[in-house]
C-alpha cells in the first residue's frame, strides 16, 4: 500500500486541513522573525533539564541598571539621614526634663567714697585678690565621683563643661568687652537660645532677660581692660538633684583691672581701678545635655561694684572708675509697703575698702 492519500480530486477547500485558509492569518514576515529573540540552549542544558531547544530572551533596557543604582543610593541616603537626625535631634527623649528658663539677679555695690586708683599690679597687691589664681587656673574642680544615676565619666563631662562656661562667660577678654557672644551661646541647651537672644536684643532687669545674667560684660564705650589677667577665687561642687539631672554649683569672686575707654584730652593715661564681681551660678545637665556637650544655665546671682546704685546693669556693667563716687553717696532700698509707682529701685549694697560686700 502506498499509504493514506487524499481523494482523487484533492482535499475539499472547506474541509479541515484543506487549502491554505487556516494559515492565511499567520504571516511570518521578515520583521516578525527579526523581533523574535531566541537563544538556543546549550547541549548540557538540553540533556539535564530536558528543556526546549530554544528559549526567549527578554530585551535588555540600557537604563535599567542605572535606575536601580540610583534607587539604591537614594535609599542609603535616606537611611543615613534618618540615623543622623536621630542622633542629633535637639528634641528630648520622652521623660527627659525640659530646660527651665534662666533666673538671674544683679545687685550693684556702691563705694562709700571715691574709687581708689593706681597701677593694676599695685592695686591687686594691696587687695585680697593678691592671693587669687589667675584666669582659668583660679577655677579648681572637685574630684569626680559617680552618683546613683550618673557615671564618673559623666560627672567629669559636667565639671569640664561648667569650667569652660565659667571661663568663657567671665574670664575671656572678648566676652568682657562685649564682643564675644557666640561662644557663650553655643554652650547652652538649644531650648534656652530664645531667652538668650532676647536678653541681648532687648535686655531688661526683670530677672529673666538681663544680658549680664548670662555673662560678665562691660560697656566698651565706658571702660576697657587695664590688664587682661583676671584674678579668680572660689569653689565648684556637684550633686545629683534627680535621677535625670546633675547640678554643678559655682561660687567665685572675679577681680578685674579697668581704665576709662578714652583718656581725657591733654592728660596721660588715667589710673586703673579694680572691679569686683561675686558670681554664683547653678548649672544643670541631663543625659541629653551630656551627650550633646551642652548645659542648662538655671540661676545666676551677681553682686558687683563699684557701681552706682541707680546704674542699669541689664545690658552692660558700667563701673565707677578711679576717683569717681556714687552721686547718691548712700545705697537705697525698696519699701515693701510702697505701691508699684512708688518703688525706688533695686536692692543695692556697699562695697568697702577691702572689696567685700556688706548688706545694706
């Protein structure tokens, strides 16, 4: 037999398999063949997996790998930024106490006669300041000891930061002459920056916004330093005031040698005079402050002279200089029974010849 054959006249046109109608809709032209990206499997792949002889290849987009790299870089950048902001975030962790505003007082000390004058070395040698230390060397720190909630290392950090602040705010010549404000500001907790800035922009003797509550500064239009060395004596202590706060207390006497800002016409350089500041400071640290190397200035109290009792000491200290005296001659007080309109002024003390204060 010759095998199966079709009818004598051929397969009918409309019969299954007859003619080319069934395949007329499928045209494998040259463009279709070129677009079909096929890749032949290797012999090993065909034997091992019994895979088809060819596999389709996905078209490669030249920019795909570049876009993926950019995406990875963006994710890494966002992750790094989140970590950085988490470490440097100025906001406190839940439970950490907020920084309280500074409370400050300035009590002027008036002389009971003309202010003594002379050369700085001679004036210092004849005063209690002769035995004081000089500058930062006059600020001694206690031995650090761990407290219940603060390690010895954290106590060292608090004491060191406190000394840095005391030197910057009361010894540094640029601060004393009114030129250095930034170095004091950057040591403060950011939550106190607003109060600090307002104290400089609009100083007021209200116990909150005196620039002299933050630092010792003399009016540069009135006086200048006769000697850059400041004599210092006092003590520093520390204590844990809560499980979240460590407090450093400093009580020091600072003695400055001053001259008039400008000598009188036709005269030699004017005599120098001494100016004494008794400064008591309370500084607080929580764990965030220690981590960020900053401090909270809680309270300052200054008694300073020679000053006139009526002097406004909120912006600058304006000392009485050699040969000058307080025009009021005697200190004045405040009548506690007076109405607000009858109040005579702030508390004032007397500075004796030994540069010590006596309550008036």
